[in-house]
C-alpha cells in the first residue's frame, strides 16, 4: 500500500492540498486496511475516496476545486468519477462517519510528510 500512499501524496501536492489533509487521508486509508475493507478491485477507489473526504473536511475547497480534485483522482487512479462518488459514501460508513480525527492519529503522518518535503 506504500505506492498507493505515494500516489495519494503526489496527487495532493499537485492539487495544493495541505500536509494535514494528506495525513488525514492516510489515517482514513489505514483504518480501512485494518478493517479488511480493501481488496485488489477497490483499493484505488478507497485511496481516492479517502483523499476526497479529507480534502472536503479539512480544506476550504470551492466547488471548482472539488471538481478539479475529482478530475485529478479519476485521471491518476483510472477509475470512473461515478464510482468514486458512490464509494465515498461506502468509506464514510466504514469510518462510522468519524472524519474528525484526534490529533495523535494525524500527527505522526504530518511530521513525516513535513520532514520529507
């Protein structure tokens, strides 16, 4: 899953998302992995939905920025935007709607990301 996380980070940087947003997406993604929700068919959709949810909740995105992000996700992970939008809800349910994360879950990723850049 490391390569997927790298893709998530690169895409987030291209879309000028903050490191904290990427960190949140990583936490969502890892929670799905730990729940055993990921498989070969859905892992890219999972990664995309995690980035999208994190961006929506942690960034002050305008409508066109969300659209741009979805375009980028679609292009990078090669899936259909309709599938992504549908999967966003699946991920939301799997995360039990808990999108606001405690700092101690986000911080380790955030530190790593800010040291890398």
